[in-house]
């Protein structure tokens, strides 16, 4: 399916990182990087200690004291330059996203395009931070509303959109006069290094303080430093609902602010008057795309009984045509699950669905790609359910579509 050897893949990653401006070491660290494309280990990156993370927060807090006084249009220049560099290195960063998130190159580059688009948006906002003026009941007075930056913003992002979510938070935070400390998923360290290096170049090109942006690498234990440090005024976290239940009270206990983007259990309702051809295309893409590893994945399909059998037959037929494999092959439509934990979770959910009266109509089986069992490819599954049982109410981060 792909003729690229492991050594060639490592070289491709090194070239992409170098193009983005990363000059650090890829050897001798304690943080193992891996690709779901083949299941193989890549580089060992040096992780961030809790002490180092605290030092970065302190540096960002100190930088905030001057960054907040920089005129917003000048702050916007950093984001403008970042967008230019992202445009120039869209393919380089896309390669890193593909390698770590298992996406097709078009989808990976599409995620980088989202970064470029948010830079355009934030640049516009840098000249639109308006406040209101209001009449006062006191003679000779007027009331005026002025917005102030809040301080250090901590960003915690997930593996499935390793760079886009980071940029949504960072571009807007920097324009508003806040500084940023980012903790990406430990499963997408290389993507983070590339994205952060491009922002560092933009900051340098604009002559601003590098301490307005920091990157901490590691597992959840180092990320917890962001939750507990009172200098982190806002924590923006993306992940599961379980994660959100842990983050929110912990940040709130110190009266910090939090912004959560959590899981989804999205549904579509198909009525008897629906255009079934249009519905079919939307359903298959929404349910099987990115191997179901999106919070926006369609997981429940509620169909009127008069058309249910016809539509289900069409969906099952469409699922049987899906090409599954290494997304470096442009003919592939469904790439890998991120790791064995995701595969095991899918199998557990399918068993629970059957125990609760469901019937697996298609999919659910593991697919061995390139004669290796290190990676975890799977057939997207369609399950006919008698009701919205317990398993239907719960999000499984894998390509399972429950039909009712």
C-alpha cells in the first residue's frame, strides 16, 4: 500500500520539522512518539518536568505584564505573520499531523487550513476589540466599556485535532493581549513541535517577546500544573466528558476560569420526506470519517420506520465499499484508530450493544494492514438497536453508528 520504509518515514518527519523551524533534539528523551499508521515507535523527545512547566507559567505571567500594553493591531501582526508561515508550510505541518493522527493528507492539510483561517479571523479582531459607550444619569458624565486581557491562558488539546484547536485558542488569546502555555496530547508531540516552532518564528520576525508562548510536553501529570497554578487565569481544555468533569471543579476550586470542548454523541433524524441520496452521503461521511475519532462524529441515526429498512440497506452497502488502510495511499477513505485502547473500547461497545438487543449489520472487525499487528485498523460498524439503551447514550471514540 505504501512503499515508504520506516527509515524514510523518519527522514520525512525530520525534514518537515526542520522546514517548520524546529531545531531541537529528537533523541535521548523520555517521551516516546508513535505513529498509528504503522504502530511503530518514532523518536524519543525530551518531556517537560513539573518544575519546568511552573517556570514557563512564571515566564508567561511576567511577559503578560508588557504584552497586555502592546497595541492590539501590533499584536495582530504576530498572528498575521503566523498565518503566512502556516500557509508556506501547510504541507510540512500536514505531514506531521498525518503521521500522528492517522489522517489522509488532504484532511491533515485541511486542519492546517483551519489554523490559517483562524489567523485571518483573529487578525480582523485585533482592530475590532470595541467597547460600548452608554449615557449616564449624571450630568457631564459618560459610561465607557473597556475590555482587558485576563492573563496566562492554558491550552490543553486532544490527539484527534492536534493543531487546529490549539490555534483557535492561541490566535485569539494573543490578539486579546493574553499569553499562552500549551500542553498538547502526548500522542501528538511532533505536530506540536512543528506548530509551536512556526509561531516562535512569527514572534521573532515581529520582534516580540518569545515568552508570550510556551509549549509543555508530557502526560496528564504535567498538564495538571496548568489546572492548579493560580497564575493561569483560564484553562481551555479539549477532550472527553470524563476529562471535563475532572478539569472543571479543579480549576473552579481556585476560582479560575475554564473553557471546555468535550465529547459528543451526535444524532441525525431522517424523515419520510428526506432526500435519501443526500442523506446517505452525509451520514456515511459523518459516521465513518476520521475513523469516528471526532467529537462531531455522527453516532446515532434516528430514522422514520417507513424508510428505515431502505436507508439502512443503502448505508450497509455503502460501508462495504469503504477502503480501509494506510491513509498515505490516496485511495484510502478510512485510516487507523489511534491505538489499541481505542480498538478495545470499540469492541467492548459492540459487545454491550449486542447484549442490549442490538444487531451488528456490518463492520466491527479488525483489518490487518501491511502485515503488521502493531497498528489498529477497523471496519466502521453499523448497529441496529431496538431503543436508545445505555450504550447508545455513551460516546465511543470509534466508528460505530447506532440506527434506531
